[in-house]
C-alpha cells in the first residue's frame, strides 16, 4: 500500500492515505478506514493534527 503524504485531498473518490478508489466520498471513506488499519491510523493522526483548528469537536 502506497501512503500519500501530501496534505491535500484533491480527489474525493480516492483515499488520501493510500490512493485506493472509494465507493463514495462519504460513507465509502468511512467503510474504507474501518477495513484498513493503516488508513484508519492515518485518519486519526490527521484528525488529531487539526483538532486544535476547530472550535470544539465535530459530530462526524
């Protein structure tokens, strides 16, 4: 699995962490990170990195 290390997610139907095609940009991404430990780790790291930029936690 190739890891995408860029900060830009410019293709909403591809996983920003591995580049795999998603079934959909929303639910398909969640299904993908649920089935890919590496991508879930990447998402959790990304989320932790931006948490201070958001006023409070988001609901998603």
